């Protein structure tokens, strides 16, 4: 013999538990979506760096960082070496 107030309390607990599960599912979905966005942003950042390193265009018009062209090495100028002659010292007396 169960009384009606016990059945009501059990029904309330079931409803409460179901609501908590739905909240947990929503929180988990938000966390996964945020992590996915971070992963995508990280991959785009890495792709831009790799493109910049290899010198290729990224195909993205809105690059925040301009792709730098490699600098040309400067030519070294050859200078003539000066010949140094030693001074002769006078012998001591």
C-alpha cells in the first residue's frame, strides 16, 4: 500500500531528474561547440602560418597579416687589402 503523497513525490523526483539531464545535455553540447570552434580557429591559424612559410597564397582575401616576400641578399663588395709595413726601430746605444 503506497499512499498518494509518496507517488506524487516520486513523480516530482522523476521530473526533476529528467530536467537535470536535459540541462546537462545542453551544457555538454555548448562545451563541444566551443571546443570545435577553438579547433577550427587553431587549424586556420596553422594553415596561414604554413602558407606564409612556404610562400603560397592562402586564398583568403581577409588575411590580417600580409605575406612577406623573401628579401634578396645584398651583394658583398670586395675591398682591396692594404699592405702594412713594419717600422724599423733604431737600435739602442
